[in-house]
C-alpha cells in the first residue's frame, strides 16, 4: 500500500471527523495531528475527556506506524498516562515506533498543548495485518 492510499483512508475515517482531528503532517515517519477543544469533548470537570486523549493517541500511533510499515494494523493494547488537564485551545499529537517485529509493533505517542506542555503520553501494542502476499514473501 502506498502512503497516499493510507492518507486517503484516514481522510475518509468517520471517527476522525467526529472528533474533529486535523492532520497537520502525514509523511513517512512523521505524523502530527491537531485537536481543537470543543465543549462536547469536555468531561464534568470542564477538561478534555480522558477517552478523547486515548482516541487521539490511538490515532496518532496507528497513523505513524502505517506511515512507516505501509501495512494495516489493529490495536492490541493501549496505556495512557494523563499528565495535565486541558481546558481550552488545541493539542498536538505525535508518535514514534519504539520497537517493531514482523507481526507486532510497540509505539509511543505524546500529546502537548499549544505551549508545548506534555498533557498525555501513551503506548500501544499493534498487530500488523500483513496480506497473504506479504506473508508468502517472508
């Protein structure tokens, strides 16, 4: 799969649009996404809901992994560390691959506020969904 095809798939993703995610950069090994705060994303404390942090991290990690591997993937596990609340403005998420095998990858994502302060960090283990042709080449 080519990078352009992967970008188009994410551009069509209904949940990405539902959250209001904006893709700032989608290059091989360099993905940045932005989320602008909205009232419907807040929890009862008036801060960004933890589930939104988790979704943003899952998106940026899988997007980054796919930009490098050109292979579909699914999340096998995910961990989120919430380090600071966000009440206004926007957040920017990035990711990096910590380790990768043929069938799985371990990816770390970070979310920072507009001032560059870390507000959440997470890791994900992803299963790479290799096609039968890719498996046969191995």
